[in-house]
C-alpha cells in the first residue's frame, strides 16, 4: 500500500470573477522513504496541491472532487477533528517564507514548544528538551540560548532551519517542503538541501519537494511530476524526466537552464505568458506557447500516455510518434 495516494484531485477557488480551477485532475502516489518532486512555474498548482493534502486552503478554496488517502484513510471530507491528528503529527509542511511563517512576537522556543505540546503527550519540560534536541539536529548553534531569541535575531537560513525543526519535531511520515530554499542564497540553499537529505535518510520519512528549480529536483528527487495550468503534463523518475523529456513544456524548462560551461549560447526562454485559469482553452493548455503545437493540440486535450513503466506524458506529439511507429 502507498503511503499517500492522490486520485483525480480537483481544487477550485470560487471568486467574484468565476471559478478558478487551480488543480485539475491530479493523481499520484508516494511511497515510504521516497522523495517526490513537483515542479512547474508560478501558478501551475503545485502549492495548492500541497494545501489540499493538508486541508489548509484559503476561504475561497474548496476540494471539488477526488480522493486523498493517507495509509488507506480518506482525508477528503474527513473533518477538522481528524485533520488535527494528521497535520504536524503525520504530515508536516515547511512553508515558502520562514519570516512570515514564524510569529515575530514569540520566541523561537515558545513556537517550537507549542507545536510539540499540541501534537504529542509531552509535558512542558519534555517539550522544551525536545525543542532543544530538534534545534541541535538541524545544526542551530547554542540551541539553549537560541530558544530565548526572536525570529528577527536569526538569519534567513537559520529561520528556515527552525521551520524544518518545527516540521520534524513530531517525526511525521511525510514532509511537504513548499519551495524551502527560494529566499536563500546559493550557499545556504545547498546547506539546507544537504540537511534535508541527511534527515530524510536518518528518519526514513517521505518528502514532497515543491519547487520551480530543476537543480533542486535533480539533487533531491527520486520521482518528478511536472505541472502546468493545474494539471500534470509529465510524470516519471528523475532520470527519465531529465534525460528523456516527452512533453514540450518540460523540454522548455530544461532548455532555459544555464549550461555549466559558457559556450556563448543564449538561453531559450519559454515564450508567451502563463494561461488564464479563468479562461482555459479547449485543447492543451500549453499549446498557445508551444512552438511544436499541431492543430489537434488547439482543439482537444491529450490524456496522459504511458511512455514506459516509469514515464508518462500528456502530449499529442508522443501519440503522433507512436502512430508512425505502429504502436498506437
């Protein structure tokens, strides 16, 4: 049995302008001890997928249909009482900006202890010891002293370490990391990723890594999901996605990465602008920005096609190539 199974998830935001279909039919499985990367540009539905799993959508957001199963237990419509036992305890999340995630009026120690007291049966003294232990685990120096300090007294990298400590304090089965290194410089970013890798191996937890940075995906992930306009356009192992991309959007993302060696070639950006989720096209959502688009791409949405047992993509070009090869 998979640790987490998401099936045909649809999440929308109901606004005055109309229904925004932020997540549109997302399905995936997460196995124990694995790292799953969800990649895509801003507005592709990555974070909304995570918030749907945690059931922490904004007021206008609602899961319209689909299934989210954790260890076989259905979470959609499970109720707030059930979700309180899951959040933090079984599934934890690291948010994108640690400065806005931490309360500036409370000490680091108070915020760490609050999470531990809420989700475990430890008393106040045991919670304090656990908080110090977690700060030490994420390599925060002088943890006893740091417990009495406020978030503004920490650097960006140190605040992110505190957020990781808070997320791991109750030893969750799944850690969702929502762009955990976006606001950090490259040196601190490398340290945070190395820390997460070592903690994942030490604690044996599964990770969902949400990012728009393909370098992070290559370094961290076993499997990768590429999202565009709320849907999965390609899914497979990290090797398959990086060495044999089969969707034009994925190819565009890979072409826009700077090469290590400076050979004088210019970057090839993806032209156009992201799709308007209020006015989705009839066919492939990426077709208006795709240089290889065919007429059928504009008329009809392509279902995901299995390239091999470890790789699937929703692109009409793969169907055309299969027909030419007599495989269809």
